[in-house]
């Protein structure tokens, strides 16, 4: 049987980094693939094809983000049961998570395919790119089962303290994906459909690798066990997963509104925004990874009632996020045109991207810290505050873009991003300090016998 990683004992910094580094490499490889995919599409098919693919990013985040939120929410319960060493509840939560994931996959696939064209029209998608966007979207959403299978299996492994297997899966699948991209676009000339099909094929492969690993984890084995999750387990998983799913989707709605206004400015703006979004996703990686690390760490230690370790883990993850900001924020501020020219061809699109990147570079620390604090609060089992912060993000994005785009143009999109990050960070940071104080009382209170 495969070993898991108990994060409730041992050196906190060592435990954090042993989980963080493989996961960072996993996320980095995913972003390198996304970056390569963008470069291959942009250079091989042109800026319009890049705009068509990029135009799908907000809608993809809406649908896939919902499923990822569910998977992360389910994984929190799995992590807490593992940390509490409650094997019966662990098996029950695992079995229920898989069944719910199948239902969610079928539902989201139907909804996304049925409404795709309508949503594209509502987003003011240009006639120049709408057909390419639709062809790309039908394949991506038609293959949602692969995406959900990978996200669910990877989240389960991380909840059990294993960040290495998803790394292995992504190494091989990224190589397959990039090779297939080149073959389909440059060799077979299949256009954006080839890029989408390559993504789905590689995702199926990575899901298979992760589920093979899960089948070898004794604590998750259902063989010889009459595991029938009761109604309360399904409700618990949904109670934790739905707020996270809604948070992602609500945030995505704000992004879709921004995309709507960007599309209204013209195809060049859509192309520039697509490239900038790719860079943001890449440069957020350390913060995102520190956040996922904190979620697994907080989940296991909250289940084990080792609240002091959560506080220690937070300090390490905040340090990681701030260190990343100093390095990557500087690159965005100092080298915007160089970054833009890697993915874009036209002078207008490069200039637009060079306007966007420095603004976000100055404030990217806010989104890095947001991921850390929000995931910690989620990992402790309090999903409502992150969900409400998602609503705040949406409101801030929409308000800023509506109020400022008339006077500031494309620069307003960057200001919409940083305002959303800052507002959500303040809310989640406040929630973290309230909850951690509740579960880790001061020494004075402990001496007086007032601790929980």
C-alpha cells in the first residue's frame, strides 16, 4: 500500500516545504503548458485565434472553477478525517466525494454545452472570433469529465498529504499536451480544435495516474468494506463544497463582466487581456501553491485539534508569498513589454499588455496573501467567509470597470483586478485572525483555565 503524509507531527517548516515544492512544480508545469499552448496558438494561428481561446478563459473559470471549488471543499473534510485518524469517516467521505463528483460532472457538461453560444453572444464576442471560440469551447466543456476527474483525484491526494503524485502526472501529461499541440496545429492544421483536443486527452491521462495512486492508499481502500455514506455525509460535503464552488463561480462572473467590457473595446484588447491573464496566472503560482498547502495543512491539523501548528504554518506560507512578490512583482513592473512580446505579435496589443502588467505587478502581493488566508480559513472548515469574499470580489471588479473604463480605458481592467484582490484579502485576513484566536487562546487565558 502507498504511504500518505501525516502533517500533524514533525517540523512545521519542513512539512510545509516538503508539500509546497512538489506542488509548486506541478502548478508551474501546468502554467508552462498553458503558456506554451498560448504561444503555440498565438504564433501558429495568429492573434485572432489567441483572442478566441482567451475569450473562453472567464467562462472556463466559471464552470471548471465551480467543480474545483467542490473538489477542494470535499478534500477539506477528507483532510480533517485523516488528521483526526477517523478511518471510517475517511472512507465514507471519500466514497461520497466520488459519487457527488460524477453527478456534478454530468450536470456541468450538459449546462455548459447547452448555453455556450448564448453566453458567447451576451459577452459581446466579436464576429471575427466567435466561431473559433465556440469550436474550442465545445471540446473543452465536452471533456469536463476528464478535468473534474483530475481535480478531484489531485485534491484527494493533497488532502492525504501527497503532492508528489499530481506532480508526476503533470510532468508526463504536459509533455504529451505540448507535443500534441504542435502536431495538431503545425502538422495537421486542425486550428483551435486541435489545441482543445490535446488538452482533454492529456487531462484524462493525468487523472488516470492520480486514481491509480489512490487505489494503492490503504486508508482509502473500499475493498472488503461495506461503505455506504449516509445522508449526513453527503450534506456535510455539500455544506463545505458548495460555498467554495459558488465563491469561484461568483468571482468568475466578475471576470466575465470585465471580459464583456474588454471585448467591447475590440479584438486587439481581447488579445492583450488574454496574454495578461496568462501572465497573472503564472506569477500568482507561489501564492496559489502556498494557499493549497495551507488548506491541506490546516485541514489535517484542525481535525487533529493542533491549532498552534496552523498558526506556525501560516507564518511560513505568508513568508513564501511575500518572497515571491518581491521577485515576480519586480519582473512585471520592470519588463512588461518584453513579457508581452513573447505571446503577442502586433504593436498595439503589446503596448496594451505593457500598460496592464506593471499595475498588477505593484499589487500582486495582495492576491498572493489572499490565497494563503482564504485557503486556511477554508481548511479550518469555515467556507462561508471565503464565499462572501467572492461576492465582494465580483462587486469590486464590476464597480471599478463600469466606473473607470470610460475615462481610463484598458488600464481600468488592471485596477479592477487589484481592487478585487485587496478587498477580498482584508475580509479573509480578518476572518483568519478571529478564528485562530478562538481556537488558540492567549497564554493568560490558558493559565486562568479559560481555554477551549
